[in-house]
C-alpha cells in the first residue's frame, strides 16, 4: 500500500452538506458552522475566502479551496463587503440579527442564493463530523488550501455540478462519494507539487531505505514490529535505520507506528461497530486495555469517548496559514 492511498483512505462523507450557490454582488457569507473541513469549487465568477487571521485569497472559475474548521471564516464577492448572511451549525442560514433565510433564498434542489441568474456560481461541500476525516489528514493541511484551475485537470467538478441539483433515489450516497472523490483528487494534485509542503513521512516514502520501512509499517501495522526487524528487512543496521528514519520522518520508527496504529483505530471506531478488543487486534494491540491505555495517553480520551464524539482540545497547527499552488 502506498503513502497516498493510506493518507487519503480517511474521507468518508455520510450525509454531507452539499449546496450550489448562485449569487449577485454584493454578497458576503459568514461561515461559522464548525464543520471540520469544507470544499468550495468556483464554477462561475469569483469569490474571496477570508480567514480571521489571514489575508483574503481570491478564487476564480475552476479553482478549488479546502478550508479547515472549526474556526469561522468569510466568503464574499469582495474583501470589503461586510457579511450579510451567517451560516450556523446544521447549515442554518440567517441574517446577522438572526432572521431565517431558509425560504427566502431557496432556489431549488440544493440550490440557494440571492438571484437565480447570479453572476457567481459556486459549489460547497462540508463534512459534518470530525470522524469522517482522520485527524492525520487534518493535521497535514494548512487552514486554507487553494488549487488553481490550471494546476490540475479533473472532471469531478462538472459532474458534481450536474448531480448536486438532482433529487433521485440514492442521490445522497452519490453526492457523498463525489465529495470524497473531489477531496482526494484535490489532495493528490496538491501533494504532487514540491511547494505544497507535504508531511515529512509522505516525502520520506521516496527514500529507498525509509520508504521501504514505511511501506512495511503501513502494509501490516498489526505485525509485532521492532526497529531490529524493520532494519533487517530494509537491509541496514538498526542504528542506521533509526537515525535515517528519525531524520526524514521527524520521529522514531516506533513512535510513528504508534501514531499510525492509533489513527487506524480512531477511524475503525467511528466507521464500524467492532468492539474495542477487535479493533485492538486489528491494529496491533494485544488487548482492549492496551489500546485504551495508548489511546488515552496519546489522545487524552478513551476509545469509547472517541466513538461517542468527545474531542480533546486541538493542538495549534504548525506550518503556513494558506497554501496556494502556482501552475
């Protein structure tokens, strides 16, 4: 299994919020829905994404933005336009003083805006729960990532635009999978560029020694790995592997393995009904107690609390506030 497959295996939209917005200037949307991750794809016109602690970033036709929550942000026709609409948790839409706009701005199936023939058309998809996006993925991304149209070639946006306005049997499942595909396609294009700042462990897969060790850990996380067994299979000494792995990945092999096992366990706990003991066995822990102890030590909550949706406070993100690729 390659690094990208592992990395992108987390997105699992379930009843995701998807909307086609049709707008005429002036307009400004204050997004405070606390969604962990949202995508905005420009179909026509332009928009500006404004993080509270960052400079405005322009989106043109064909551009896609990934915005990480839960912090609020603004999307507007112009950075100077003051917000006139607020999007609350549950995608409840109101004026600044709290008056509902659900009926007033309804333009049809999953379509919303202030004009049926507006000069700006954008598609928005939002993951509703943190469990749908692995923590490992969220922590590898900047708060705002923008992929310009001419940096990639992807047919998913037109397809999503066609499907988002349909009301047919099974449509929710179709849209969930299209949102996942769009996210994966954007991230694949993003991480293929050297300026994207891919995680150290991702870049390390190109190293002939460390890459081999990483593939072994990813491919069989339940195996009772030690640095010695990894080194033997990679064809180097234990000391050489430990030194090079730590240098390229940023942490020792066993620390990385622990994080990978717990990331897998976190996703399995949310995605399946498997017992904690069954999950423990699947990811390389000898018992439910051993997994629970590791989970609580590393994440501050128990597996049961994670499954129930309890969150510990997020650590501050490192890296750049905005990532933008140039073609």
